[in-house]
């Protein structure tokens, strides 16, 4: 068992009440002791109301249509995180944590959930899958990412991707994971090669603003230091969107 580090919750200074929902989902693989999950040392009194934990025999879960360690997704995990993948595949049990919550003025819900995951890693958990950021971590890697004194940076809770577009020399910079904060993912389209780093930094900046509670409205111009002129927000998507599994706010990079 590792020495617990309290996971802080942070206030969201740009937050105001909305109808948006927070979505959390994690898989913890292992062979678990039948004891109370030791989450108190991580600042967590237990799972927040609305997040459920279900226990599954791994052999049974493999038959589930949405089983995340098979198909193209499984091959990606096997290539990107081979040690974590092997530990997850070999584990006899899987605990699934998932649910939806009302939009919140602070991230106590995330602290409490991550605290339970940290506790599970101390009683037999060997790997954690976060499907919202396409991340599979063995226990040590997960601890290094999230059990950070004074709290892990917001960036650690998200994934920023760059994909090539059909137009030669243009790229799509976008996020995954902002459902954890009840916010649409960020999408920057038609980014030229020379501006990819600039777009990546802007994408992170916008994502962090949303994690702190900010909202964008449809047609809202984006203005500020270092932001190229002409960026205008377009809202779309939804939970069934195949590229985000979330709503999104999109900006077209100026020509």
C-alpha cells in the first residue's frame, strides 16, 4: 500500500448553474480484497451520489459488446501500454465506476471518485482504464499521474489529439475528456502545419477554462492575446457523436 496523498477539489470560478451533466466512467482491473476501500487518506469519503460501482468477473465482461480491451481499441491499448494491457487482460476481476452528475461549482465529485480508485489500487487493483481519454495505466503510472501534491494539473485529466484533415497540410486539433467537467470538447479545424503548436496551446487553454466552469455560446467570437482573429464558436454534437461521444464547441482556423 502506498502512502496516501490527499487529492484536492478545486473551485470553478467561471461556473454558473446550467443543465449540463458530468459523466464519469472508469474500469479498475485486479483481484480485490473484500475490505472497505481505504479512500479516506485521499480526501474521499466514498463515491459521490450518482456514481455506481459494479463488480464483474472478467470472463463474463469479455462477452459484453462494449468491452474495451478488444477490437481496434484493444489493439491500441496493447501497442501504447503493453505492460498495463497485460495486467488488465490477466486480471480476474473488473470494477466499473460510472454515472452522471449535475453540473457542479467545484470538483469534489472528481476528488471523491479518484480517491476511491486510489484506494482500490491498494487492495488489489493493478490497472485503470479511462475510456474518456483513451488511457490505460498500470497502478504505478496512474498514481504518478493523479496522486500529485497540491493536485494533478487539469491537462492530466484530458487528452489533446491532432489528426490530419483531407486538405493537404491542414490538421484537426481537439480534446477528449471534458465530459468529466460537464462541458463540450474543444475542436479546432483547418489548422495549418505552421500553427499546430499554437493551436495545441490554445486548445489546452480553452479546455482548462471549461474545466474551471466557462461556457461558450453559439456564434461567440473568441478574442484575447495570442488568439488569431476570426475564430467564432460553433456548438454541436452530443453523447452519440462518434468522434467525441460528447457535445463540442468548434472553431475554424483562419485561412
